[in-house]
C-alpha cells in the first residue's frame, strides 16, 4: 500500500472508541434537535408566494406550507432527535430527525438567498445515517467500525472550510486579505441581520491593520483546515479557532453560525479524552489534598 | 499493563476481519464526496449542494442594494429596511434583484407581496417603490456615511391590491 493510500485510509476509516462514537452521535442528535426546536420556521408560513423561490430539493412547492405542517415537522423532528439520543431505534430516529431538519432548513432557504447556516451540520451528520447502532461503550479498544463516521465527518468538515477559503482566493485573489475587503465587510455590515457589537465592527473597519489581520486569520484557518487530517494534535486548536471565528462573526455581523461552531467543537475535540483528563486532574488534586491532610506532624 | 477504568487501550489492535468498515458505508461516503466536491470545486448552488462561496467576493466602497421606498400622499418618502418587516420578508432583496429582467406581472406580484407589510408599518404609504441603490460609503468628518443613488425599477399602490382582491 502506498503512503498516500495509507494516509487516505487512515483519514477516512481510522479507528475511534465506542464511547467517542456514542458521544458524537448523541451530540449531533442534540444539535439537530435544538436547531429544529429553536429555529424560526413557523414564521415562514405566510410568506407571499411571489417571494418563495424553493430550493431544488423542495422544487415541487409553489408556496410555503401552512404553520400547522411546519410545526408538525418540528414536533416529529424533535421527538426523533430525542429518540436518537436515548438510542431508541437509533438509526431510524436519526434519519427522521436529519430529514426533518433538511426540509426545515430547505424551507428557510427557499426565499432566494443561498443559506449556509445549517449546511455544515447537515453534511457532517450525513455519515452517521449509517453509523453502527450496536455500540458497547465499555469497549475500550479503538475500532474502525466505530471510527469511520467520525473520521468521514471530520474530512467533510475540513473540506467545507477549505472550499470556503478556496473560493475567496479564486474569486478575489489575495486581495481578499491584503486589500480593503475586510474593512468594507465590517463597515457595510450584514445584508441580513444586525451586528450584536456594532462599535467593534466599526472599530475593525476603521483600523486597516485590524481588518487585514482579521482577513488573514479567516482565510488562513479556512485554507489550511485540512492540515488537521494529517497533524491530529492540531485538531482541538483548529476547533477553537473555528469557534472563535463564528462567535466573532455573530458579534460583528450578527450572522447565526452557532451550528457550525458546535459541530466543529463536537467533532474535533475528543470529549471522552477531555473527561478522562479532567478526572485525572481532579484525582491528582484530591491526592495532593489528602497527602497534605495526612502529613506527619513533628512531635506527634 | 492494565488500563485504569475508562482509559483507552491504545495499543490493542482489534481483529481486522471483525473490524471492517461495511461496504454500504463506503458507497455512502463515495456518494457524499462526489456531491460535496463537484459543486464545491466548480462553484454552483443546488441547495443542499453548494459552492461554499461565503463572503468570497471582495467588497469595496460601493455596493448594489435593493431597497423599498415608501412614498406618502404629500410626496415625502423614506427607505424601509426589510429588517423592519416580519421575518418572512427579510430575504426580499433576492427576489427584488431578479426584477430588472422579469415580466411586468412578476414585478407587480413581488411589489404587491411587499406592499401589505410596508403599509402595516407605514400606514400613510400611497406608493411603494422597489429601487436599485448603487450605494457608496464615504468617510466624512462625523464618520462613515452611505450615499444612496436610487433607480426605481417598479412602483405599486395600495389601490392595486384592492383591484387584485376584487
């Protein structure tokens, strides 16, 4: 097997533990359930037909469904997500939740503008439609059959960030960073939504060095994201960088990308390992406390 | 060496035969990568397939916006931000942007679709104008200001709605 082939094999089909699979599976189900429950879909019901431009997968719609239908899809989706978290018929439950989320996000995007807010979570969750359902979380051996959904979701996520950076370079060149682009992104603000921290956006826009540094950070993170597939110890750092990017985007442009932030953090941080580390740390602190409490007292 | 409870046995290698990735998974992943990479690299959108062109066009001091102008009987007017309208109207800029090449009937339908919502917040509206705004950002003494340059694309009146309803 060539080196490249071995690397691709490891990136896509590498092993993970059953516990990590269970955590990511439950986490994605929770995220999908929250997006379905908290999304403002019901308000779309009375959209005038002239303003409805259905996305291709909903191309048969000539108007938005009624509020009752939308709420019905939300209820089914949330119940299915809860069932997936509780592992009640998990494969069917996850598929139903994912499908409801796809339809609802599609409805939200059926107003002319291509919306990406829900797409990372939808795409990263897709491999989990066929994830193994018989999972023994006490099995401490990392296995490929547990690992592949997580690894594939990671590759998809890394490619999505890379493609976002690639199109910036393809359509605008390096001027996207070195020119006045970020200054005007900040000063114009969002075409939809409102900045939560407008003075911050204006400050960045008025300080060209800060605007260029922001542009370099965004493009740098996006274009280099696939590095995490080779250098795995960078995964948590890239996850934190992506979370920072999406949180600051919300503050300065008011754009709702929290599903992206949560998806990246869920996939690229090994939460069972973090829990083990915290347990060890607290055990260590307790041991130190105990040893201090039982220090032999001179003269006793 | 025995592992502590909850630790991972990193050196343990599972039996390759019982630890295979199912063929169905390989087919699914192959299909997903084709659906992700073809539009992703070419750069087209067929939602949920997408080119991922997020903020990819560099911005400058000019920007083409699509705006609503509510005009009263006395001729006074104000620009209505779609953000002031209910959620279902907030992406109206995109249907408006398609109007220059659209039929009169289509222009009228989009204008009337927005008119009711505008009248709800501006009851004195006698005419609604859909306009292309070649806006420019200029820095003055008091900070940055937007200089609007409106080109009216279509106009409709509340009376049109009544005719449509009749």
